C-alpha cells in the first residue's frame, strides 16, 4: 500500500500529519518532504500520526528525527502517535523517538 498523507489542525498552532500505508525507503522521501513543509510553517507543535502505518523502516525514522530537530531549532516540538504494528513500534522505541516525543 502506497504511503498517503492527510493534515488536520485540531487546535490553533497544532498540525497533525496522518500517515497511512508503508514507510519504506522510497516513501520516506515523500514523508521527509511533507515534514519539511510542516517544519517551515508556523505550527508550534507537529504531531505525526503513524497509527495507520503498517511498516516503518530506518529511513522513515530518520525523516521523523530530522523533523523533530528542525522543530526544536525554532522552538516548536514534535509528537508521535505510534503505529499499531509491533515491529514498527519497536523501531521507534529503539531509536528513542517514542519516549522523547509523546503525542
């Protein structure tokens, strides 16, 4: 399943990027682009909702970590809604992103 995105703004200053599908090395390029655009916006908090992601690889984790760093540099932060797939959750836990950025 191809990776798709939907954005919503539940509160002022908060943007949620809902990702659906698989985050493999090819799809991670699109994820990185989506996150870059959100990081360049005015949101104080970006939440990456991975609850509909069936696969998450290292390239996807790198895209998320890069977005977190970019947001921190401008005083904003990043939250993660973890995927439901245990393997994808484990890669986020190993990377340290889940405890660092709770949604």
